[in-house]
């Protein structure tokens, strides 16, 4: 199981990374891509969109199923990864390199409310049983 | 508690992701579903289809019984081993199940039915038997396992895995079966590729699976099975047809004998309600993925997708859709996906056969 220690996680299987400039990069976890299987479509939010924490804001689709992606925390979308829209399989190859969008958090302290790697690992473990 | 096939532990040992498929614990993929799909189109793959049920009908007068029970005409079956795809309809013309029936001898026909409908099917057949042909015996064969080996190299590899079977099965035409030793081998499948479906005693299923694997046949999960059958234009029970769907609106008219004077269950009801819709293929022109139950907007009225997914062979999304009769092949229609209308082209089914796309964009 691949759960990097320097990232934060949500119960809905997004990862969030605090960058040096204070922005937050978001993607879906290795576990999420494993459940969904081969990715064939990614739809990102528009740059400039204001997201509430937990808001449905993107979609990933594998051959098997469509899955909503939720904003890990409130903020403004400041960038989206066009490369992952063109090549959704990049998420299967490395879910933590294939980021989806970047947020400017409304309140940077919100990040502390997300799961750490140990808590996310426990969640994944409990869902497996 | 999910039901398990005799190959359950083998799937787990091979790293399969298992899912609940109609009450059965089945492999959905072993690794990449798209790679598994290509493996079948380009070489050979094998499927655990032990969850499907073999039903043997034996006794005197089977042909008459099946003439009445099935919508397709068993009189097309004259050569021993020949098989026929048919719907089994209820009196209202709805599809109880779709099945394959093999004619072995006048006193032995073999039927293979879907897993999810197996109990209902057997109960229906048993009721019909008791009412119209009490001398017959209907025997569900849970003592038999079934493995499908599919792909351009499938037959060659099956012959390696089952020594001595080549002479008995090489002459088989598509939709024909033969017995060899403890095996019942039919040149049938659900992928649009050449290959066999092999029935054998449950105790020997694991050994055959492992031998086939050793001969270079890759295990394929239900995920790829679904995209393969979709490209091949083959219906899935419960999705593209069912008891509440007119089979004439589900692309099944070719399987329903409307020519012979023979009466069969459901015939009168179908004659009383001609098709108002038709089943056609869609190829998505915009980015996205077509899925079941999405609404299709056309200048002639609305339709609905019954099955949709991503086609690895075409590298774009495809679907079956139930559309108004006046929609024609070549039309562009729109599919509603998450409040957006995306363009799709109407095409003839199937999308692919024997490894090749049949769609020219």
C-alpha cells in the first residue's frame, strides 16, 4: 500500500499537499485508483472557481465507473493539470505525481483537520474488511 | 455469504480483485482491465464462467417442448452439437433469460443460462415441463464447471492444454460443440473472438485453469468481459434486456422466430405490441464516458443508453442505446452527461469483431 507520509488525506480518498508557496495540490490516492482501475477520463474544475470544503468539484472515470472528487478544503482553484486530462492513465501509473488541481486555501489552518498518513492507512485497512 | 466458484482460491492466488457479481464472489480484474481486453483481442484469455448454470434436458419429445419454451426455433438445430442463442420469454413477451441451447441427441439437449437468473429459469422450465411434458427430466448441473478460452490463439492453446482434443474439436463450426473424454467443448463465447467454452467436472477445473495458464492463456476478469461483449454487440441480461423490456426493442428480433407458424410462449404478446424503439450503437465524439441510463436526445425524441463504457479497441467511449425508430445510422445525437450534452454518432452493431474495429470515423 502506498501512502506517503508528507501528504494529508480525506475519507473520500483525495490527497492534499501543502506547497512551499502556501498553495495546496490535490489528487486521488493510490488506493482510490486501485479500486477504480484503468482511468480513461478526468474532468477538472474551472480555474477561478471558489470551492467549499467537501464540495463535488471534479470527476474521474475508469473503464468500470465514474467517481466524484471532492475539495479537501475550501479555497480558489488556481491551476489544473491538463496533462492528466490528456492522459488519465497517469493516475494509475503514479497517483501522487498525477495531481489534478491546485487550491489557494481560504484558511490554511484547515489542512490540519485532514487525515494524516497513519489515519488514512487505518481507514483503508478498515474498508478492506 | 457470497457463492464461490471452484476457482475462487486460484483467482485470489493470482492477485484478482474480487467483487460481488449477482451474489457470486468473482474476479473483476487481475491487473489492468484494458490489458486484459487487448490480450483477448490479440492472443488468448480465459474466463471463469462457472457461475453460469448448465441444465440438461433429457427424455423423449424434447424438441416439441423447446419449440414452445424458446423464442428462437430449435428446428434450426439438426446437426448434433449445433447450438442456438435464444430468449426464453414469459407470456407477456418479456425476457426471463437469454441462453444457449445445444442439440446433442433427440433425447438430450443442453442449455446454459445466466448465473443471476439460474434459479428462476430452472423453476420456470420445471413448471412448463410439469404442465406440458412431464416425461422429460430437467437436471441442473452444478457438478460441472465452465471455463471460456477466447481469442485468436485460444483454440490452439486449448488443444495444447487438453491433449488429444484437437481431432474432436477442430472440425467444429462456430456455435457447435463436441464431447471429448470428460469435456464438453463448444465453439462459443461472449467476446466476439474465436475460442471455446469448456465444461468439465468441478474437481478438474483448477487443474485445467492452471494448465491453460501454463500454455500462455491469461486470466481475464469480468471487467474486460464486459467491454469485450459490448464491442462485440452482445446484450447483457438485466441491463440491455429483462422481463420489462420488449425484446424487439432490445436488438433481439433476429433471435425471435416470427416466420414459422410455430407457437411459443410470448409470441402472441409480441405480435400485439410491435417495436416502438430500436437498439443501435453510439460512439461518443466528445470526451467522456457513456454509461447505462444516460438520456439520449435526438430530433425524433429521447432514448436511453442501456450499456456504455470505454472501448479499448476503438480508444473511445461506446454504448448500446434504445432509440426512436426514425433515428438512423450515421445520425449525430446528444447524450446528457452530468448536465452537459455531448455529441455521439449512431452506428450499427457490433463495434468490433475478430480483433478489428468495424467503425470508420
